[in-house]
């Protein structure tokens, strides 16, 4: 006789799925839940095939969904995509529910670029375009992946080439893309304007600080010159000035901060000017061959 149109779901996979769900929801043992999901997927055999019945695919998809949630709970979301692809082998073979969950996960952690190629491969597959979930997934991909990444041309191309949407839906999506592009441009202009406003303010602050520092160094120069009239302490002048400048750079400034670099550069220039002023030709030590 002919083979049955469907085969019973293996008892082992069904039991592992139930156990994994209990570990995830009731016991909050996420590592053990991932282990049960892996064992369940392994028991179902390799990747998708035409001979696989719908129940096999449903159990495998459910195991992967529980595994994704358990990995996310352990903050191991970076492993999710590679973990899923070891059971489905190619992005276009992912079940719609798994793809949806991955898009939402990587969007939530602000890493939508992870799903850029995966979502594109899935949406361009002809077999997936006949699925009832295709339209909602395309919209999800547009909103959570393409638009946040500024891929406006790719979004427009995808919408215009999609046969699932009617003309009214296409116009609505194109309007959304246009609005997002406008917001993106306005945000870039605001950032540029803020940077331009910040530069003069920074220069003004640095100028004021430089003037104050130069005044302090001039006072220090006068004090040292007065002392040198009574004491022959040239090494002391060098040590005191170097210690003062080292205090300003190391203690009062953060050399690792980008905003400190212009000030440190000006400080070096002022150091050279002050050092030349302090060590005037009268007080410079004689040069010996």
C-alpha cells in the first residue's frame, strides 16, 4: 500500500519539547531548556525535506522558539542566529515564526544588521512568497531592519517588487519609507549643527583656560626669577615647573578623553613658551662641548 501521508511525532521529541517549556517557564533553568531543545531537534533528524510532515516541522519550530527565548534570557542573543541555522542550514528554510522572533530579538538589542542578509534571503525565496505570513514578515523586515539602518533604496525596491501588496498598500509603504528618510535626514542635519555649535564653544573655553594658565605661568616665572636672585637653584625651577604642568595634565585632565587632546596640545605649546621665558639667556646654563 501507499505510505501514510503523515507520521506520528516521535515521542522523544514531544517529551523533550514539553520538558524544555517547563524548564523555561516554571523552573527558569534556561541552560537546561536549551539542552532539551537541542536534543529534541537532533532527534528529528537533519534539515527540511519534502518528505517531512507538517507535525515534524511544527515540533521542530516550537523547539527552536523555546531555545531562542532561553538563550535570550541568558543574554546569549549573539548565538541565536548561528544556533538556529545549525538546524535549518539556510536562511530561506527558516519557519516564519522563527524568522519573526529573530527579527524582533535583534531589533530589541539594537543590532538589526544581523538580520539584514538573512531577511533578504528569506523574502526573495519564491517558495516563501506564497506563504500567508509573507506580507506581515516583509512589513516587519522593513520597519525593524531596513529603515533603522537607513536602507531606503532597498526598502523601496522590495516594496515595488512585491506582488503580495496591492497598489494601495504599496503607496502606504512607500509613504512610510519617504517619511523615515526625511526623519533620517533631519536627524543628520541636527547632529551636524550641534557639532558646529560645539566647536566654537570648545575653542572659547580652551582660549580662556589657556589665558588663565599663561597668567599663572607668568606669576610662577616671576617667583622663580625672584628666588634665583637669592639662590642659585636652577634645577629647582625646572623641577617645580615640570611638577606643576604634570599635575595639570595627569590630575586635572583626562588624557584619554578626546576633548582633552586640543587642550593638551595647547598646554605643550604654552610649556615651551613659558620654559623659554623662565630660562632666559641670563639664567640659562652654559653649553659645554
